[in-house]
C-alpha cells in the first residue's frame, strides 16, 4: 500500500469531522457537552456510512466511523481548549479592570 493513500485516507476521515468538532459547539450550545456531542457525531457518521452502503457510492467501513469520530473529538477538544483560554483571558482582563 502506498503511503500517500494512507495519509489521504487518514486526513480525508479526520479533517472534515475535526471541523465539525470545532464549529458545532460554537453554533449549538448543547454540543458543548461532551456526551451529547459524541452521541450526535456517532449518529451522524453512522447515517453517512449507511447511506454509502445503501446507495453503493462508497463502502460501510467501521474504520471510517472510528476515524471520523476521533477527528470530531479532536476538534471538540481544540474548541474546548481555545474556549477555556479565551475565558481565562477575559476573566483576567475583567479582574484587572476592577482593581484599577
């Protein structure tokens, strides 16, 4: 197997759902809770894979479900980290303004 195929498969499965992991918590408050986020992503990914199976436009692959879910979780974790950093910076700024 060619290395470029492996990299393309990994990135093709991780990146789209990584972006969903970043944008869904921004757009929907309920997606900020990890349990709801993972459950929703699992259902969406499984529906996509099932549509591929039924329409024979792709293959139903458990590896794709796992990689897509990992990508979504990585995106969610990145969003959470940035969210906490930003909140900490805002709190520090608010505290600084109060002390002046």
